C-alpha cells in the first residue's frame, strides 16, 4: 500500500512509519515538527536522545534499504498543500496522528486550550475535506482515545465505539445503536469526541472509509524497528504535561524520585504497549471498511490497571517509594474500567503484557538515559481549574 | 441585565437586540458583519432593504431613546479583543448567534466547509474560554438548531436535548440520561453538534452556566420593534443558500415564480416565527441555570409541517403553482417529526401560528419588496455530494 502518516515524527507516528515501511509499504511522513517545538516551549526534552527527522530517515535507509519520504506541512493551516499532496501522491490510506495529544498541555492556559481546539479540529477536518475533494478512495485511520468514553463506574464493559440502547416510549421500546455518549475529561479528549462527529458525517454524506482507534495509555518506548539503531530511538516523555503515567513511574524509579500518584490513585486506566500500537495500526489498515459501511471503531487497549496498583508494582520491582500528590485533574477519585477489545484480538493481536515488558523497559530505557532527566519537569503544573 | 449579543447584526440577532433593549436591558452588539460580506460574495441582497448597523442603531436611539453599543470584532479570530470586551463590559449574559448558519452555504465547496468549521467552532470555543478566563459569572445563551437531532422516522417525540435510555447489560438494565445522539445533515448542522460537546465540557469542568436553544426553521421577517421604522427592518433571505423554505415560498408566490419543492417534499420540519424567537431568547435569559446545573437545552419550535403541505398551503392562498426539483441534499425523502417544546410553553411562550401570520407576511414583506428580487438567485446551487 501507499500510505501517508500524518504526525509521523511523533511518539506513535515514528514507530508506526518504520513498522509499515518494514512490512513493504510505501510510506510518506507528513509532520510540522510541532512536538519538537513544544519541547522548546516546555524547556524539556525526550529522555531518549531522538535524532532529527532527516537523520532518522537516513538511518532507516542505511539499515533497511527502504526509503521513507518526508514533507514538513501543517495540515491544520495549509489546506492547499495538503490537497496537492493527496492528489499527487495518491495514497491508498492515510494514518492520522497529527493532533496535540496531551491532556495536561491542553488544560495549561487559554492559549493551550485554543491551540488544541484549532489544531486538532482543523487538522482532522482538513484531511476529510481534502479526501473528498481529491476524489481518491483513501482509507483514513485515526488515532482516537479511550478518553472519549469518560470513565464509567457503572460496572458495564465499555463496547467498541457503538452502544446498543433501548429508548422507552409510550407504546414500545425502541432499539437503537448509537455512538457511545461522549464524556471527555479534558480539552484534548473533547476534541477527539468532536472528531468522532466529523467521521460520522463524512462517512454518511460522502461514503468515506474511516477507522477510528480508541487507544489507551501507551507505555514502553521502542519497537522491533526503533531498536535496530540508536539513531532510530523513539521518544520517551516523562514531564508533567506529556509524560504518561507508567512511563513517568519507570523514569522516577530509575532516578530514585518518589512515584507520584495523583489523588487516591483509584483511577483505573487502560494500557497498551507501543509495539502493540504499531501492530494495531497495521491490522486496521489491512481490515478497512467498505464504502458505505459505518465508521469502524476499535478499542486499542490490552490491559487495565488501577494507578495506585501500578505504582505499587513498580515500587516492589525497584524499591522506590510512592508519594501521593494533589490531583490536578477534575475527575472521580475512584473508578472501575472494563473495556472490550475483541476486535483486535480476533484479528490476531498478541499483546505484550506489563509483567513481561516492565523490567526490560526500566533497564533498557529509563535507567540507561536517566542522566538526561531534568527533575524540575516531573511534577504536574497544569491544573484543570484555577 | 447587561447583555452582549454576538452576531447582533444578523437575521435573529438584530431583532433580539432590539427586543432586549426595549425591555430595558443594556445591550451591546458584537458582529464582524460577515453576513453582509457573504451577500457580496453571493451577489445577492436581502429582499428587504436593511440599513447599515450604524443607521440601525441611530434610528433605534431616535425612536426609543435607548442606546445600543456596537463593536466590529471577529470573535473566531480575535480572542484577546473578545477577552478585553468581557473583562471591561462585565456582561451578566451573552447571546451567541455568531455562527455561519446556512446548511447549503456550508456544503457549497471545500472552502465553505472549512470556513464554516473554523468560524463556528472557534467562535464558540473562544467565547467559552474567554468567559472562564474573565472570571466573571456570565450566562451563555447559544442558538443551536433542531438539525442536531437529525430527522427521526421512528414515531418517537424528540425530547429537549437529553434522552433517557436503558442499556441492557449481562445482569441488569442500566438507566442513563444522555445528550441526544447527534445525527447532523450538513457541515453547518455538524458544527452545532460539536458545539454541544464544548458546552457539556465547560459546564462540567468550569461550572459555566449555559443554555442551548435548538431552533427550528425561522419564518417571518419583522418583530414589534423592527416594524417601528423602515430603517429598522430585518433581513429577508430568499436565495438558494440562505433562504429558508417558507420565506422562499412566500417570495416565490409574490413574484409568481413556481414554489420549488426539493424531492418529494415529504420532509417534515419544525418552524418558529421570528417574533417568537426573540421572546424565547428573553425567556432563556430570565431562566438561567445555576452554576453546577447541566446545560439547559430547550427546543425552540412551535409547529411542524411537511414541506409539500406548506407549499400547497401557500399555493392555495396565492394561486402559485408548485414545482418539484431534484433535492440537492442527502436525506430521507419522507420523515415524521414530533418535537417536545413544553419548556418554553410552560415559561409563557404564546406562539404565532402559520395560519395567523402567513397572509400578513406575504402582503407586508414579500409583495412589498418583490421588485428587489433577483430571480437568478432562487434555485439551489449547493449540492451535498458531487
């Protein structure tokens, strides 16, 4: 297949691009390098020493003899260039990672709220609009988030995108399949629930073929391909804005910094290893919807854990103490979370479990690069409400 | 109350501003005059000869001795000026009409899709973000649309914003009150469904007090206040993009142009007279939610009609023939529509019915200004799919 990866320089986008290239697909990365610019703004760097995009691509060429194209393009603001790209490159599929993806960053200030809304909504809409205008039959695979569901405490298992409900009315009980009612917990998550409405509309009105992947919290750093050479290494964020909970714990344990649990730590979250992320994108691309089919929605998660249990697991493995800090988020202190993930399991996903991968991740990444850590960046600074 | 009316120069905004001013409220209109600029783009004018905003305000001062302030400001792009305005003016409430509001215009071309998405979503989000940043307790009243519901054929009565559903699960049947599942029929309608998610989030996260009004198709032109002087006259659109169905029929009958029914005309729509619109805004302002209450959602409609029945009614009154044309929209050919509107009825709305107001509208507006009609602009030109 010929595939464009929007956001192909990012944490999920880069290993996905390599994985798809390694499978023999023709890959073009489109990225405005915004995540590297945000590193500048936050005065923080990936724990791992990531190379420039040109070095990454050059290294991949040396190692695999496969060429990945790259174009620096802001799809949220450069619609005409985006349309030209689709018209000239004629991809079979595009993978869309090109959104601001940190909940704390999206809540940092009015400027960050507005940036997240503008960037994410315009990026997604421009892709959809350009696919229609190009007239090319392109399958869109979009990285969504488990956060569109909100966090249930009802004990119900969260289905994959659609919910079967019954509507009691005067004479009868109507049955209906609806998009799972959105309950986002941050500006970032909210934009993903609004993306879902873009997809529903363009699928219905224009017959676009769309797959939306509701991903859990990603952990781990490297994949089979990024492990081949240090110049291919993937990003590892540990700061209060971009560091996701488990990677933060791993890095904290590596530098003997207490494991910071927000609030009671009673929040249950869904997780997936980055190696499984790239496999899921592959499976989604290989199993595209037909024109006229509703949007495919998959839950891209493999395990669920309560945050305080994760902290205790890491504490046991490493001897690092746990420290409770005020929760900067507005959310329930405790929640259950059960998630269906049968669709990917049936397609052949063979998950990496935390118990297998955790120690390796600590030794090969967190400890190895711990000298690069800036401890001042660890604590949360973005608050959900002033 | 001190009230800002965003979009206060438009079809609903202008009569609302006068109505609120007449009630003794302090009113400030904020508008970027985009609707007048779109007249230039479409090479079409209001059938009624509307005055400039300065003449309108000057006339109102002469007649009522009441002053309405005006500021030309694009709230979708000028966040800092918007924030300054809230901080300095300190309104008790803002009414938000400042969105591109024609479904056909939003489907005209990629440029128009992108404009509608950018303008509507950024405008709504900027208002919400600025209210939070201002720290002032401001009630937001937003004009939504019945189109967020889609058009049901199930025989169910559409509730006011929220739907009570039951979710069958293994052991029990969970009951839940959810936002009515969105099913928008155009890019314009889609932005309003995305607005609803903005409101839900800012209500939950920041405790903002928000009222969302799902309005039907507005008919009629003038209100008590705009009728006081011809220089206060309201806009009347009849063109293929902005002309809503009933006003289009009235104008067609006035110039003996066949009444153009799209498709079978079997679509049932909800209607409301412009005089009732301004009354509803008043009622919404007087009955604000308390902080912490979920978003208030009202259906702002008074009657429902099937389009072909409306055409026949106008044909009987005026002798103008009916003509079927291809439907440019993608929608069901026939639909039922029953809508709850008890909330406004209980608050004292006393609706103007079609049977009372129709003939007056034909004589006092459509016939009086029929010499201003450009017949080339009547037929629909925007298609939902190429």
